[in-house]
C-alpha cells in the first residue's frame, strides 16, 4: 500500500520560537497512525500545518505523492482530507443537523449526502435524537461525536483527529475509540490521530510516533511501543 | 395619533433595519465595523438617481441596477481596504482603513457628483387614508420592499447552504476553512449582500426625503449602527429588531416630546439599553465548553 501522507523535515516557528524541528513521518493507506506526546510537544501544530492553517518554515508535506504545502486550506477537503480540530470546532450556534450538513459543504450528490447522513446518524444514534438541537447545548462527548460525524460527511480518504479524548470521561473515550476503529475497518478511511492519551491511542492504532518538544523521538508499531519499558514508564503510567 | 407615529416609526425603522444588517453581518464574520458601509450606500443612491434622472431607466430596473452596483462597490471596499490587512489581525489598522475608506468615498462623491443636494423622486407620493391613518404610496412601498428584502435575507441565511456557510464563518473562520469553505468568497458575499440591501435602502430613503447628497450616509449610518449595537451586533434578528426599535422610538419621541431632538432619542435609548444589556438585546452570549 502506498503512502497517503508523507511529512518530510517539517519545521514550524511561532515568531522566533521553534515549535517543530525537522519532523518526518508518514501514513500508509488504510492505517491508523497515532502521534503521541505531552502538552506543548507540537501535536496540534503538526495538525494545523497539515491542514494549512499554519505555514511551515521549511519542509515538505506530500498527500498522495503531491505537495500540498502551498495549497489553500479550503481546497484540502475536496482532495479528501478532513480534520476534526482540537476542541472539536463545532459551530455551536448552529443546530446538530446544520453542523452535519456543513460537513458535506462541497458535495453536490444529493442522494449520496442523504445516504451518508443516515449512515452517520446510525454510527452516532445520540446525534439523531438531538438533530434539531442547538449544538452548543450538547455534552462534551456528543460534541466530539458531532465533530467526527461532520468530518465523515465529506467522505474523506484521510481523517485527521486532534485529541478526540480531550476532556471526556473514560467510558466515553472508549466509545469514541471504538468508533474510530470501526470507521477505519468499515470505510477503509485512513486515520492520523493526535493524542495525549497514549493508552487509548496505542490500542487503536497500527503504528505510532512519539513527539516531544517539537521532535519525533520514537516510532514503531503500536504493539511494540506498548510493551516498551520506557514508554510504559513515561506514557502509560505502568 | 399614536398609531400614526408608530406607523411612521416602523417605516423608517425598516430602512434602519436594512442598513443595520450590513453592519451586523460584516461584524459577524470579521469582527470589524465597516465604517464605509453608509458611504457605499450613498454612492449607490447617487447611481440610482443618475440612472432615473438622466437615463430614464424604468424604476424596478433602476433599483436593481443601483443595488447591484452598491453590492459590487461593497465587495470592492472589502478587497481594497480590509482583505490586505485583516490577515495580520490588526484591529486598529482595519479601523483606520475603514474610516479612511469612508472619507475617501465621501470626497469622491463630492468630486464626481458635486456637494449639493440633488432631488430624487420616482415613486408615487399620493396619500391614502386607512383606518384614520395617513399613509403615502412611498410609505407603502418602503414597507413592502422592506418586508420582501427581510424575507429573502431570512431564507438565504437560514435555509440555504450559503447561509449556513455564512453563519459558520461568523463562529470561526478557521473551522469554516476546515470544512472546505472558501472563506474569502463568503466574506466577499457577506459584504455584497449587506451592500445590496443598503443600496435598496438608500434609494428608498433618498426618495422618502427627496434628497441625495454626499454626506447623506452619515446620520443614517450612525442610527443603523446604533440599531445593530442595540440589537446585539453580529445578530441578524437583532439588527432587524434594533432597526425597528430605533425607528419607532425616534418617531414617538419626535411626535410627543420634541422633533428637535429626533436624533437624540435613538442614541439615548441605545445607551440606556447597553447599560442594562452590554451585548445588546439579542447579542450572543458565549458558552465555552471543553
């Protein structure tokens, strides 16, 4: 299987402060890859740079072999990249149904949109119950579900998830990760996941990268990293 | 007499509402006050007057053409005065740029059209009596055009994809981009829609007072802005509500207290309401959730 996303020697600065230093990683088609690291490691910066909300200082980002460094952010969705941003990025004054609708903003196939709406409502039955509600009234877990449903409405080839577990109760986190695996298995959607919750991320992913202070310090298969002594001590609290 | 004042207030309030929407929608997506809005309106009104007076364009075509011109001018203002600096997130620079654009448009109008007041009268001015109230053809026209414009805007904002995108942009430009929304296009469209309505409002008000002049936007714009603030800037229903409130209060104040202070009433009410509700009557209260 080919590389769907390849990041090469990416450096990002905030002003003069370096946030990412020459990081390189890749995601193969069909994989779930996790980028794990503590607060301030540069995980969200990496996500924002891929989705073009931040301009890199140097380096290359290839999507399906094509450079997307100079792409406008809104063009990425039509290319097949959808992001669930950190903090979900739900349009809170809009209803649940409208948020789902906006996920399919670029699509013109009315029939397909209708089918996919049914599909995401089946995937997240809680959202169906709350369709007409203003989304600002949802709980944290429901907001995360809505953000994922919205991203899926674009029928992405590559789904970027920024801290899906953030601020959620452990039981909800488990639900969310269960669905992440399901999306990958049923839809063959490739997923790049950024997480602080190493336990969950390593369980859900096939491969993982560990990022600390803007640099990738470890990489490997998730199984192997999960049983690694040092990783267990620093990230899994075992 | 009360109902007569109320009616007059609703009529001028409709005009304020249409202009206020432009301020509020632009503020909604960009969090800036487009100080050139009222001057764009003035320019459009001049174009309408010229089309009617010198080219004898039929009324409906004149209104549409002039409003379309206003919309294009509104979008041009965004392109020239705001877009190049807004990305830098310099609120003060945008404010100065907006005031500069306002002055520029006023001076340009004085240069091109002259600083005098021109007459503009293309609509029916016969007066009718309905249930003891006097209403002119012009007033009936203003009421119906306002109603139609507000209805179209409502459908556009709440029932179309473009409307959802506009509302999404007003929540977060960055997140809207992540949905594949071309946010620059939506911002441009917002300026266009706001200016179009201002163009229609300008032609109506120019005919109502039979006067078009380069500074006609000033007081009208200030009151419409007060209406937008009063209703809660950024809120579409708020702008409409605020427009009607300002119109009615001004009309009642002028009728029962003194017409000399007509303009003062609107601002007095705006100040009072803001003391009680700083976000405006329908202003957004943000709920942050993690």
